[in-house]
């Protein structure tokens, strides 16, 4: 397996540490970029209201919010959203769904189309380093039947994002999201209206840090490892503490990780024979190892940790991330593990 100079897209972004002229908060991983604001932590749910329903799946029950998934060139998920400016002008755009990102991010092409002028600066921490970015305010963003209002969003280049923007944790908190890979759809709502725990083989309790749900009892080749579900990255990214604990010689194979900030980072590549989580085991998981800033943000620099990307998530029928109950549920192919 030769991977030298291969490019992988990661959507994570560490944190918005400071700003000029106005301060911004912090960002977390997704593929490689995300942002949060100091005045509002990602743990707090944003107010939603009934809004545009143009992107809903007509086969869904009226109480559910079901969006058809698109796919970018790196096997990540996109959904149709409507972004509105203060003048009421709006357009549909394709945004990446990134559970690794603290903040919703918008592409510069979108701000140009809607006439949105920067109203501040922030420093974004991505997997490949720091970058100062413009900030804009989105009057509203419609995701299915739900509207998110007055979003202070970092601005990045569409080519680096691979989409028109990123839906981060500020648009997902307080609810359950279901990634239904068999039917190629995303469901948003509460656990009851989305069927509860029926149809899931594995239910894993998580703890929360900076809005992220962290699974703390996973094993990677026998090494206890903290795991974050990262739908913004096409590959799984491990920190150096995990690499050292596995004590692997990677034969100098490397890969270039492309951050949504447009920056690049070099990572070593290895293969884990067994990733065990909640009684299920994934065989032969490819991992890119680097000390990305999001690990610092989550307090995971010194202990083995892994950002689990889309290549592994698509092995399941469905994955549900329940932010309200702090649980992650998996529907596995074939009979449930015994």
C-alpha cells in the first residue's frame, strides 16, 4: 500500500482563539475546520423554528425532519440548506455535515452571492495550523424544517471546504441526528420521533467536551482509545499518543491531509487490525497519525485518541448521534455481535 503524497480531505478545525477587531471563540475537528464563539458555547442548543421544508423527504413522517444526502468527491455527506441575508434574499446551497466542527462555516462564494460583508476577524485552528479568517453574520440558515438564526460564521474558500459551507455542532446540538446510509438520508429530531433505539445493535454512552461527544471505552489493537465521530473527514485521524501506544513502524509511508482552511499537514499512515467499540469490532482500519490541534482542544493530546471518519462510518447501516442523551448508536451489517 503506497500512500506517499496521497491527499486526504479532513474537515476539522481546532478553535477560533482570538479575533481582530472583534474576538471569536473556538473551533473543533470535523474534516479539519470548525469554529465557536466566546459568547455562546457549542453545548448550548440554538433556538430553532419552523421554516422552509423544500429539502424534506416526502416519504418521512410529518414529525420527522429528513434530508436527502449528497456526496462530495471524498465520500463525505452534504445536504441542501437555504441561507438568508438581512434583506431576505436566500438561495439553496450544498453544505457538508460535520460532527467534528464546533461552528457552522460558510464559503466565500456564498457570502459574495448574498452580499454579506465581513464584520469581524477570527483565528481558526485547523488540523494543519492557525489561520486568520473573516467572520460574517447569517440572518438565518434553513436545514429542512428548522431555522438557525443570527449565525456568526467563519468564511473559508469553497475549494478547500469541498462544498458551499459546513453545518457544525451549533446546528446539531440538543437533538438526535441519524445517518441512514442504506437510504442515503439524514434525519433530525428527538429520539422518540426517530424511532428510539429500535433497530440498533450497539448503544454507547459518551461524555461531552466542547460540544463533542467522546466515546472513552474503545480499543484499538488492545489500546484504550477515546473516539470522536467525525463526519467531515474522509479518513480516520489518530494522535501521536495512539501511534506511540501501538508502537508501529509505518515504513515511512505518509499522506497529506487537506484542511478546510486550505492548509496541509503531513501524517504517517498505519493500519489497525481491530477497532473494538461497544462489543463490535472493525477489522483493518486505516489511520493517519498526526498531532492535530483539535486533539488539544478536546484535552486529548496526551492520551490515545481517534477521529473516526466516513470511510469507517459507511461500514454501518445507520449511525445515530444523540446529543441530548449523550449516546451514539450503531446498526451493524449482518446479525448483531454475540
